[in-house]
């Protein structure tokens, strides 16, 4: 990721709306992002954490390990299983916004 080579620390990070429906962020572990906004991205699921070959964690979400605040408002999350997966992706998560998702609105 070119931007990660130029910036050693990012506090907040947001993506524009319109990412693919199955998108889940793969942020470079070089960035120490602690607030991530992924609202209005039509995210439908959050895949389980992929275990490394040693079984100690995932290479997929190393960049999400520093996230303390995550906003997933106005997506298409329908299952509590997806919300539960965040515990592995973001182990120090303190604040989560999932308003305006089918999982909340029933």
C-alpha cells in the first residue's frame, strides 16, 4: 500500500461509499488506525478471522488490531454472527456503531 509507506501513523481512516458488497478492510499493519469509519459501504458480512498457519491469529486483520472505535452504520449487516466476528478482528474495540443495519432494524 503506497500510502502506508508515506504515513507512519493514522488516527482516523474513512472510506468513501460504494465499496463492493463483500468488502472487508485489509489495512496494512504499518498504520496504527484506532478509529475506522465504514458507513454507507453496503457491507453485507464480516468474515471470520482467518487463522495463521501457526493458529495464533490472522494475517488478514493485523491492521485492525489497534481499532478502538468502528463505525459500520448504514450497511447491510443482517446477522449477529457478523457482529460477533468483530471480537477477533478488533480485540481492543471500545466503541461500535451499527445503526441503520438490518440486524438492528429487524
